[in-house]
C-alpha cells in the first residue's frame, strides 16, 4: 500500500479540482471554448478575483491552457478526462435526484390515493346497501 501513496495523493489532488462549486462553474464555462477572464466573470457571476484564482489553479494543475492575446489571457480546458468525469458526475447525480424526486412524488401520490381510498371505503360503509335501497323502494 505504501508504494501507492504517491498515486493516491496525485489522484486526490486531481479530484480536488472538482470539489468547489465555483470552480465547477469556471470549468463548465471554459470546457468547450476559449474564454477570457471577463467572459468567465460575466457567464458565472463570480468575482474577477475568484475567477482569476480558479483559472490559475486549473492552469497550474495542467488541466487548462492559457493563451495571451494582446492584454487578455484566454483559457480553455485541455484535459478531456476532467470534463468527462465532471459531466458523468453531473448527469449521474441529476438522474439520481430525479429518481428520488419521482419516487417521493409517487409515494406522496400513493399516500394520497390511500387516503382517498380509505375515505371511499368509510363512505361505502356508511352508505345504504343495495338490499336496503331495494327495501326502501318497495316500501314506497
């Protein structure tokens, strides 16, 4: 296990890139297109300092490239594995959430149905039987 320690440390650092929701917004913004810091700020709604810090971290980690064009720096994600991991996690978690929401919705619907059914059964037990109605009709 000791010989794997450096590998585990490296993998943990890699996955830590996905551990901040603000950084995920930045990654999402630059995963397909080169964008300037100002473009990322506008798209994400994050502050310029936050965006710059996240972009610098992604660049230093080797998952994003930086290209100077005049006074601007343009960034894009170059590590496709990172974007695939991110996409897979998002899709999986959203699907799981939808399943849970659907299950909860079904449970609420089922419990409502059961309450309605119980009320119907109670009403039926209070309603006159066919025989009683027939007897009433014959008595008229």
